[in-house]
C-alpha cells in the first residue's frame, strides 16, 4: 500500500469512529489489547437484541453467541457470589484474565444503563438455579475462592 503503519492505524481508527467494524487479524483471533468481539456481542445481548439480530449484525453463529454468553455469565455469577478479584474469577471460571477484565468493565459500564441492568439481573436470576448442584458446593461451606486461597 506504500504507507506507514501509523497511517494504516490512523485510517482504521477513523473508520471505526464512523461505526464501521474493521476486522483485523488481531480482532479476529483475539490478539492484542482491543475489546473483543465477544464483549461487543454480549453488549448487544444486554441491549436487548435477539440472537437473530446479533447473528445478522455480528455474523456469528447462534452456538458462538451462546458460548460467549455462558462465558460472560460465569464472570457475572462469580461476582454475585462475592468473588471480585480478577485473578480469582479467572481461576474459578477458567476464563483468561484479559477476558475477565473486559467482562468486568462491561458489567461496570452496563450498570449505568437501565435496560442492561435489568438484563444483568435476569442473567443472574436464570443462572442461580445452579447453586448447590455441584458436589463441591454441597460438601464445603466455605466459598470456592476462599478454599482456593487455603483459608
């Protein structure tokens, strides 16, 4: 293209500011520090979009959207159980610290919006039935994070 790297970065930034998604290798393969497509898809869900609407916009399968939502819900449920440290949430959920950080930022941002707050509450309510299902939850009275720290 005969342009510098900084020119390409600047051009991509301007295109993104117009609301046009630019799919780069880093974006596609979750490389780098940018917000992942997972977070954007979860944001659409929290905004009240249906799976069909998200599929059309994000060009992801229903299965992928469901996996992203399940991953996000693990972080949300960890917080609802009093686990707030990024490392602990990562250890308990098996999700990378980087993605946990992005999900926590999304939760904080979403708590400022009425629709998103209601959808966060709904996710917690729909997933609270899982309490006590696992043997470890029945066997131990200490929270899982405390057990992991050896307390």
